[in-house]
C-alpha cells in the first residue's frame, strides 16, 4: 500500500510510489496483467454473436446511426428519424462508428462493448493499484472481470457498458486528485461523470456522493479550495453533459426526431420523468427484479448477478476504515476506502428500495466498488495479518462469502450440483486456516484456497453465460434460471422488453406484439416484401412500437417506422403527420399487431393511426400477419 506524506496546510500531499518487491516485480505484474486482459478479451468474445442482435431496441438505433448522421446524433430508432431511444445517445456512438467502418453486423456492434469491458478492467487495476499496490489492483481487476452481471453486459448493447467504463474513469481521476490535489483531476472527474450522463442519464449520479465526499473530507488542499475544486468539477460535469442537451433542446422540433419516453418532446422531461422519478418511485411501472427492501440484493433475481462478494466487501470496508482510523486526514488509503465504500452503500441502498422500473443489470454500477473493496481492502487486511484481529476479519470475510455462495447456488440445485458443497468445505477450511496462521506456506495456501472458493460461484455463472444466448429481449442476466425469479432461460423476462434478438428471418410470426411476437422472429415473407422497392420509400414499412418494427428493420436492413416508440405510447408520429407521410408516398407497408396502442390505450396516436389504416386500406394476410399496402387505398 502507499502512505501519504504529511503536508503543510493548504499544500498538496504527494503519494509515495507504489512499492515493488524486487526489480523483477514490475515485469511479473505486467505479465499477470497481460494474461488477465487477454483472458478477459478472449472470454468476452467467446460465443459473442450467439444472441444475434442482443437488445433489438438498441440494435435498431445502431443500425440507423450507420445510415443517417442525424439518427447517429439523436439516437433515432430508424433512419427516417421519427423517434429516439429513451436514453441519451453516447453509448450508441462507438457501436455505430464500428458499423460504419466494418459494416453493420452483430459482431461489429458488440465488439466495442468488449473493448469497453477490457478497458474497464485495466482502468480499475490502475486505480486500485495506485493506492493499494500491484496485488490489490490485479485482484480487483479479476473480480470485476468475473462478476456475472459485468460479463453479460460487456457482451450486450445496452448503455450500461459505456456507463461503467466512464464511472471507473471518474474514480481514476478522483484517485489522482486525492493524491496531489490538482485542479485538472477534479475537472477531468467531473467531465467523465458528465459523459456518463450522456450514456445513461441520472444513473451516473449514484457514484457522485462517494466521489464528492471523499475529496471534501480527504482532499489535500484547504477546505475552501476543496470546495472550489468540487464546484469546478460540477461545472465540468454540466459542460460535458450539457453541450448535447443544449443542442438537442434548441434544435427545431419539426426537423428532429421525437425524444422517446418523454411526455412533451423534451430531453429534460425524459431525464427527470421517465428516467428519473418513474424509476425510483412509481409503483408498478414496468418490470421489477425482486420486491423493494433491504433483502432485495440477496433475493433470487439479484444474488447471482452481483451479490457474491458484497458481504465481504462491506466487512473489509469497515475493517479497513478502523485500521486507518488514526491516519492523517489526507491518507489516501482511507480516502479510497471512503470513496468506494460510499459508492457501494449509496448504489446498493437505491437499488434495494427503488420502487419503479428496475432491472437486474442496473446492479452493474455496484461492481467496480465491490471489486475495489475486495481487492484493496483484502490486501490491506492481509498485510496486517500479524494482528489476530486482522486475521479474524479475513476469516469472517471468507465465511460471509462462502455462506452467500452456498445460499445462492442452493437455489439452483441442478446447476453444477457439487459446486456449492465444494465452495462451502474449501471456504470453511480456508477461513479456519487464515484465523490460525499469520505467515508461512500454510497462510499463503489458505489465502489461495479462499480466493478460489470465493470466485468459484461467479466463475460458474460466467461460464454458463458465455455458453448461451443473451438475446431474449432487453432483460439480459447471467447464470441459470432461478426458480421464483420470474426470469426465463437465457436471461429473458416473460414480459415487456422486446422480442428475441437471436431469432432469424424465416421463423414464423404468428403471435405477439407487432407481428414477430415475444418468442419468434420476423416472417421471411414479410421481410422479402419490405425489401422490394425499399429504395423508393423513406420507410419501407411501419409497425406499432419498437417491438413490432425493430426486428423487421434489422432483418430486412431497411427503414421501418416504430410508431409510438418503445411501447407505442409516444405521439410520434401523430395521426396528421402519418397521414401526410402516406399522402407523400413515403411509407410502403403497415404491419399490424395484436395491440392497438400502448397497453390497449385507444386514445394514443398509435391506436388512432391503426384505426385510420383499417378504415382506408385493405389487409392482406402474410404468414399469419395482417399487412396493409399504404400505396393502394380502398378507393
């Protein structure tokens, strides 16, 4: 670990360089790091395209961004720019640039996510290493790389991969600031948080309390300067997030897409409403992973995704803070523990009690803090093991981990049935040995066994996730199906979220929303119809909601209008606008679904459009689905 030299009041505290055991320590560390990063890349690339388009909602937006720069900038669902995804678009841009360079495909879309994953592991290693040393950095990187929800989401096209990379970057910059107190690190930290807002809006704010409190308490300069520097970080945050928001808000509404999910076509309303209050405190709004409460993280929906090492991380956090209790105010070890600890506690409490829309993969935000506390805190307590109190903390941490793993694995007794018993036995033996031996081969062997026992469950879930598709709608999750969780095989929830991303043209489209349904792919016959003369139209087809339109757009590689956006409830387009597009000959086909609007709302614009089409055009049944040719009215 490093020690921070005592600084004069108002002066920057300079950290002592991270020590190495010998001249050969650095090369050995680099070899291990290379193995970790190459292994992470290889694992994340394995079977990468098995899920097809992953989340078709975002895949359609990526496809659109490869065809239209306006769609690229706004995050539109189709190249004709009717409506955007319900997020700010930064997370889409790397995937869209990759598609423009290499051609749009599942691989070109998902490889940038893998790059973000490898980069996140490397960045966390560098951040933890700076304070706690090489072993801690490597262990933290390993834990992050093997966290099941992390593995899944760095192979998926949701915004969480970009968000996670950026919040780790913010922690790296804050760690540098805690070391020398320079303005540039505070400004850079704020900029990374601002970019995180452009990736997934308010979710990035979960890490801000930890970053701000750590610097306010332990930053090297005087209090007044620390407050000023945090204000500068806030300004950088506003600039990094606000430039896009300002352009988007000032852009004339009639020449840009509708902001999907907003009540009044405002990105600010989208931020505060749909992606803000409604996520936290709107009972029954969308699917939830477990009932709100302190036990939610340990329930069947979430335990296997993130919770394996959470108890150990909390125990090591408390022990580390006690161990560094008499250190100077600017002690970097304690400030790092404070930063990561507040990060974990705040995000964990929010996820536990939020009563609105909540998905399993949101917990990816917790993963860097869990990994940093296990790596940094574990090495910190290990180095103090001559103290019997420290050995007890190590033993308790191992016990908490193996009990959590045993309970989690017991929910799926048919999944690697021997594993839970092996973890329990090895963990108990390791905990006993760590409590008894403070040095020598037995202590080192016990530590190795403890690490293996602690990571066995996450590794099993990771291997299981790499071997199957995660393309069942937008509800990706790791590991086996857990009874009572409500989540289907392959990570999909049997509810709102979208059709399967791994379905291929030719699968029957007999049921579901907008034609293809929840468990079938787009009809090959309809795909062929959409492709015919597609170049003559702005939209080769249209369907209510992204569930109805996206799979056809992806399969046919033509523009298909998502009437009403994600669920069909956005007034985009209005009936008058749709009628104008039809009169101008810009839409060829309308593909009917079983729904007439968002959740059966007959007053929605999508329901009015459907009714108008049925009144003025004749349906043709194609592979069990009603299709209307909008270039041929009833007369």
